[in-house]
C-alpha cells in the first residue's frame, strides 16, 4: 500500500481487497468482540508500518547501494539505538535459557 506513493508502484483493486481482507482477519483474531483496542494494538500497528517502510526503503536503496552495505546498516542502526536502553530494561533469562541462547 505504501509502495504507490514511495516507489510509484500502484496496487490494483484485487491487491487492495487482499490487504483489507488480511487486516480484517488480523483484527478478528486479536479482538474477536467489538471492543476498545488497547495500547498493544497501537504498538503492533506502529510495528507493521515501520516494517513496511523499512522493506520499501530497502527496495528503493537497492538500486544504488550494495547488498553488503544494506545488511550492515540494517543491523547497525538498531544496535546503536537499542544498546543504550539495555541498562533500563534488560533482564537475564532464567532456568538455563541463557546457555541455549548463547549456543544459538
């Protein structure tokens, strides 16, 4: 849906129908009744929009950048942004999970 304004690749009515059907399905699964959506739903919506923007911008930048630089910066940017938050939100895994995670 964002590819139209950002890349000039406009979606037809069938694709819009598929997007709408998928979105309605997600709403039914997350909230079967008719009720107020919570803050978690807004975070999920924000995550969906930011991931969509990331995919579209990666596609746009692939015309001028090398795959190695795209991978480097897509891994480096979250590390630079999230590492300073570790002291405030980090909790060690319990029950031996840290060894499993370390082995992965």
